[in-house]
C-alpha cells in the first residue's frame, strides 16, 4: 500500500510541476538556512572529548586580596598562580593532574631549505597526555621523572613532524627551540579537540599547539608565556611573571573518576583555601568551584552569541517557509477535490486518503531535503570563507546529514497535516454531482 501511495504522489507532483517546484523550493530554502546555522552551532557546542569530559574538572580558587570582594557574588579566578598550581599539583589528590600554560617558541630547522619560524607551544606536565587521551603516531610522552629532572625533551604534533622530518619517525632527533636543543620523544597522532577547553585564554578554536615541553623545563630556559594573566596588589610586569608574584597565569586540570572523588576534591580545595588564609596568603574566605569540561565551556560562554541568534533567525525563516508551504499544499489538495471524492465514493476511507496525502507531503519534503542539503553545503562553504576563528570547523558530519533529512521530512509532514485534513472533509456526493 505504501508503494502505491508513493506512485500516486509521484504522478500528482508531475501533473502540476510549477506548484511542486514552489513547494520544494520553500522547504529547501528553509532547510538550507536552518541546517547551515544549526551545523555551526552543533560544531561549536559539541563535546571536545567524548567519553572523557565528564571526569575532567577545572579547579578554581580565589587567592586575591579583599578589594572588590562581594560575598556570594564574586567568582573565583579563572587561572592559578605558580605557587598554588605547584601546591595543588604536588598534593596529588586527583587520579591525574596537569599544570600548564601556553607560549610561542622559535624553531631553527636542521633542514637548510627551511627558514626559522615560530610555533605555538604548550608547557605542561606529564599527565597532560594520558589525562586528555592524546594519541601518539610515534614514540610516547615524557614521564613524571622527566618533569622532576627538568629534562629537555619535547613532543611535537603531526603537521610539524611532516614539515620538519617529512612525516617519518623523528623520535630521538634533536629539535632546537628558542636556541636550546631538545630531544623529541613522541609525535602526536590525530588529536585536535575543539573548542580548546584546556586553555580558553589563548584561543577557543583552530589548530592545537605544535610543540609540547615540560613546564619545569620551559621555566629553566626562559620560554615566553603567551596567554591570559591577571595580577593584583603589586604584581605584574613582563610576559612571564615571577613565581612568587600575585598573578594568575596557569591552567590546572584534574581527572576525578567518580562523583565521590569529585566531592572529596572540592572539599580539599576548601581546606586548602582555609590553610592558605591562615598562612596570610589568601585574604578572602574559601571561594572554590569545580566544573567539568562541559560546565566550564558553558560558564565561559564559548559559543558566540551571534551564532545562537543566527540559528534562531534561521528557524524563524523555516517557519515562514512552512506557512507558505501549507498554503501551497492546501491549494493543491483542494484542487483535487473531485479526484478525492471519486476515491471516497469507490470505498476509500478518510484515513486512507489522509495517509495518501501525507505520503505526498513526505515526498515533497525528501526532495526539498536534497535541495536543502545542497544549499546548506553552499552556506557552510561561505562560512568557511569568513575570518571567524571557528570558520574552518564548519563542515557537515553524518549526524547533521541525517538530521537534515529528518528535519525536512518532519517539517513537510507537519505542513501537510492541515491541508490533508481539510481535503479529507470534502463530501463525496457534492463532488460527484458537480462532475
């Protein structure tokens, strides 16, 4: 029966090509606009580490002086000082923990055909790699002993390995960073979480750092810090503050594998704040937060407001297209009142006619979905040409491809409900008499 309805729908749509084209165009325009913006929103609001983000937390404490403090209304700092970062790291109260910051290093290639260039770098501790699930193409990460020994070792990413070493196994090779020789111990595989949840102070989207070195080593050789910094009192001065300066400039992440571990760590942060206040370092009462990855992204409002606004406007446009489609379908179905009356007289039920007309609406939706997909691909191509930091990520994935046709089919069926119902209310006797 369903195949028969498909055949009837195809014949009906071919009989009035102009009206069919208008209906297909209406749904295609609405689907194209809405799926373009929805795909961008989907990409920007996605989970950067599926399966891991629920156990990764960003601790926040407040080491500032009392100036501007409002009890219950003041958020703690977004980063940590060197002293607090090292204290929390060495306490080892989490399943894993990593202290880090970002910078830029000068690379002097051994290859004479390449000029020296700058590369984004991440100065971090050994747990960064297993905690965030970083895969390796060659070699491995450094270990905690390397952190303690201030070892001059480095991990590089795949694109930098391709540029410097032609994509081969470069482990054991020497890499000169800002005039200092480092031994490459690993090459990162395919790993590019977006947004860059672990350091939103530098950039939210785009390519990850090309070089990773131990945080302790970066301080020894004077690698520059490049990122957010907030000081109070007599702090400040220079790109990289002194280790005892009242400045926050480092990020600290922990892995807590159960809710009980998370609750215990939150209490540890409170106790640590109370201890530091008793020592005279902190002046404010304990003010801590412990947000997981997705909560941290929500708190920082990573998705731009203009993307949310554009998505709302696009779905408003889709609604306008559906209203127009309702009018077109109503006109088309009512013009077929005679045909429907004959079918009723021959024994077809209202339910059968209703199903037939809805199938016809669904066929229009599927054809419109193909057109909408093509328009969405064109729209995403235009988005990728924009200067926005997230532009390169605007690509449709299988999930959004499926959503395109689901939305098109659902929208067309919704638009066809009223016209199909009205057409089924026609009295067969009146139509037979008029014919």
